[in-house]
């Protein structure tokens, strides 16, 4: 690994000296990146990696509303609304709430250009809402992020969407976004805000996950110092300045592939799903702060092999739950139809984990499992894969029409 890093730095330095004057940052094929990108008609400049969500949405020609939602404990969360598609408000379909995964934000659903899930849903006539977890760049108010309890999993955003649209919501959650949905179902079974749940690689159990195994091993040693040093906010690239990251990982495909090795080991090798036109943008954009204690909560779930509340330790648990151990989230409270999408090459949320979740759901609805028909598709492919629009997003839109969720 050390030699790979040295190799990437050397290549990056050479690349910087040769092409640092190039403005164009994306090309239609990986071979085009080795040309003079400013003179190559297959290359162009995509500014999305430097823009905020409102700028990206408007740049692509979509309407946007910004809603600031205040939680009971004073946290301000920003929710973005794309009420309809580029061709105007011709239909009035159901609201769809998209919730991102760990170390991401709502922008993960718009960063793939016209192949983005949010834009495809809007063009299909849906009222699209982009949620943001507290701790991301689109939340504010508290300088210290304490998310040890159910306070972190606040669902004020769903209440706002329901109030404004006066309709039940189709909830789409990726990874941790799906975790939040199941906590909602468990804790608030009588709040009828959600009409249908769609989970992309739902992160509930951690069966045979190498990443989770490694994190569970080291996290008890590093969680305390990280909590103190970061005020509870964990930023994956904090130790590597953005300028150095760009030098090491761009602009040539060989550099990008070297920089992807670690994530490929833990999420599933999948160079085939790299999209030359969007990869430089998604790699730079898809990184945001996360809660240290949220990671610790996942570790606890993985270690106990149970979908449980946060574990404060025996004394803390007795004060919080009146029990020496944390209670379990009750999946028996799930009261809507579930559609779970999984990939066999997903090394984080494995097919075994998703099947276990599916089997734990109550039989009161016709829940369905959806396998991705691509052996290379991995965890991150759900939000950054070249063929996600065809293998997942269009499939979702088609079955929503089939089951009458329009």
C-alpha cells in the first residue's frame, strides 16, 4: 500500500506539471483524459464538484425550494425540494423523500447529472425532497454533535414534507438513510407519514462485512479521542488536504483507480461501474461529516448482532432505559410495504444482511427483494455507479407506476 501511495504521488506530480493549465475536468472516455483535454471535443468542464446543492439543481434547469426545519433541540436541518421536472409542473404526483448514507449529504442524489435519481424522479412527475442528517454541511446550530440517542434520528423533516404536501411520502433510503427509516417505523409506529419504503443497501445488520469487522475492532480505542478532537464530527478526508487529494488522485484514470483501492476492498471491487464523465465529480463531492457516535452505534449493532438502541454502558442504560442492556428496535412495527434493493458484490451491506432484514419484516405487507442484475455492482454504485440509472432508478420509477404510486 505504501508503494501504491508513492506511485500515485509521483504520477500526480507529473500530471500537475503537464496538465495543470487544463480547465476541462471530465471526459467521455478514460482514454480521453490522457489527451490535451482543453482541445479534445470529448472533454468539458463540469463545475458541480465545487457547487452547493441549490447551484447544482438550478444549473441543470430544475426548480428548487429550500426549507429550514428546526428540531426540538434547536438543530436546523436544510431540506431541498425539487417540486417537478425540467418540463414544468404538468402532473401532481406523490412526494418522494430521499435520505443519504453516512459521510454523504442530499447532494449524493443529484451529482450524476441527468442520470441522478432526484432528477429522474422529478422528470417522471414526482415531488422530490432531499433530506440531510444533522452533522452534514446542510445542518447547523450546535457546535457539538451529540448523537448518542434517538435525538440524532430526528424526523422533523418528514413532518414538514407531510404538512406541505398533505400526502403520505414515498421514502427512499440509501444505507444509513434506510437505517433511519427502520428506527422511525420502530419508534413511531402510529405516525402515518410514510406510504411506501424503498431501501438501497439498507444498513441494519452487518453479516460478513470486512469493514465493519475492522472498525468494530479498533473503534473502542479511537472513539474517545476522535470525539474530543472533532467535537463529534468525523470528516473522512480531514487528514488529507483537498489540494493534496486532488494532486494524488487526479486527473488521470490510473491515479483515480489507485485512490479507489481502499474503498473497493471494503465496498466491493467495481471498476466497471466507474463513469468517466462523472467519476471525478462524485469522488470529490461525495464526502461530508459524520457523527462519531453514529459510527459507534453501528459498531454496537454489529458486535451484538442485534438492531438495538445506543448502548450507554450498564449504568447509563439503567438511567436511560431502566435496563442494564439497550432495548431492541422492533421491526414488527413496520407498517408499510418495503422494497429492498441489494447487490451481490456489496461488501458492506451484504446480500446475507439484506436477506436477514427481509426475513425479519412482519408479514402484513407484500414486501419484495430486488437483486441488482450486475455482478460488479457494489455499495457505492447505488449513488455513483455508471449504470445505476438503468439498473436501479428507472426500475424504481417503473414499479412505482405498476403499483399505482403516482
